[in-house]
C-alpha cells in the first residue's frame, strides 16, 4: 500500500511540474517568433525608406538638370534671335546695294506711269458700263452671291458636298461684274493698249525682282548669315527636346517617389498591426476567473 501511494505521488508531481515547463517553453518560443517578426518588419521599413531616399535624390538631380537645360535653351533661343536679326539686317543691306545697281527704282517708276495711264484710259469705259442696266443687274447678282456665301458657310445642316457645290456657284456669280468689266475694257482700243503696256512694265519688274533674288541668295554674306541662323535654330530645337526629355523623367521620378512613400506607409502599418497582435497574445487569459 505504501508503494502505491509513493508511485501515485511521483506521477502527480511529474504532471504538476511538467505543466509550468511546457508553458515556459511555449512562452519562450512565442517571444522568439515575435522578436523575429519585429526584426523583419524593421528591416522592411528601413529598406522602403532607403528606396524613398533614393527616389528623392533622383528627383532632385533631375530637377537640377532641368534648371541647367532651361538655361541652355534660353541661351540658344537668344542666339537664334540674334542670328535671325543679323540675317534680316544683312539681307536688307544687300538688297539695297543690288537694287541701286540694278535700276529697280526706275523700273518701278515706269510701272507706276503705265498703271496711271491704264487707269485713265479705263475710267470712262467703266463709267459708261456701270450706268447700263445689264451691269446694275450683275452688281445685284454679286451682292446676292456674297450674302449666299456667308449663309452657306454658316449653315451646319448642309453636307460637305452640298456646301462645296453652293460655294462654287456663289463664287462664280460673284464674278458677274468683273466679267463685264473685262469684256468692256478689252473692247476699247485705248484701254486695251494701256493694259498691254502695264503688263509689259509689270513683267519687267517681276524679271528684275527674280534676278535680284538670285543675286541676294548667292551673296556670300547672306549665305554665311543664313547658315549661322539655321545652326542656331537647330541648337534651339535640340535644347528644347532635351528639356522635354528631362521633364518626362521628372514626371516619372515624382510618380516613383509617390509609390515608394506609399510602400513605407504600408510597411509601417504592417509593423503596427503585428505589434498589436503580439501585445494581445501576451495578455493573461482571465476567462472563467471570478
């Protein structure tokens, strides 16, 4: 009997002692897991903050590049403006030089005399024409055509094809008086002769201007100034394109920085959630106690 009680007491002590040991083991394991999670969370937050710092540095670097690019563009645009001004000044000076030697002033004066003679010959012919009922009817037709053109262009209900046809018809009617004037002037010998002389004078002016354009375009100073202006314009375009590329990079940098900052917030929120969970797990369970 004594042996029985000794055995019973031994088993009971073993059970009683094993419970605290098991609880201690579990508590130690939980503390170890909590510490590992805390370390993991801290490292994640640190990594995310480093990414934010890198994104901020990249944004600042590109913003500095943008400031430099803006200065380069401003300088290039100023050089282009100066080159264009120099080209204009050089062209005017060269034009003036060639015009004096080519006799442009006399040719233009001859054209003006021919035009005055033609106007004087045409005036009585047109005066007689405009007094005729036929011309007055044509003038009315022109006025109606102008009103119709305005109405058709404003009419959004018309299809493109219909509008095109109406505009063509109205435009033709607008020439009614001009056609009568041309017929009358062609039929008058004095006006016709004066018109031919004016046409000859205008041709001489046009031929002389074409000759001057060739002389001016072939002038060494003009070629040099034109080349400098084109080079300056190319430099401005290149500088503008570079600045736009940097602006695009800054937009991408800002978007990346926003993402990295959001990831930091998420990491900190996750760390806080884990801390709260660990605190709740450490609270004693008082359920059933009074």
